[in-house]
């Protein structure tokens, strides 16, 4: 079970990192839209 939990946590961290980069790029570009990717 530890391996499964580790994979889930890793995927969540990766997803949060991607979302954070997308939001940061939108802010730096000055976009105010809610469009995703």
C-alpha cells in the first residue's frame, strides 16, 4: 500500500506544480481569463 500512496502523492504534487506554472505564466503574461491550457 505504501507504493500506491507514494504514487498518488507524487501525481498530486506533479499536478499542483503544473497548475502553478500555468497560473504563473498567465499572471506574468497579464492574462485574466479562466481558460485552461
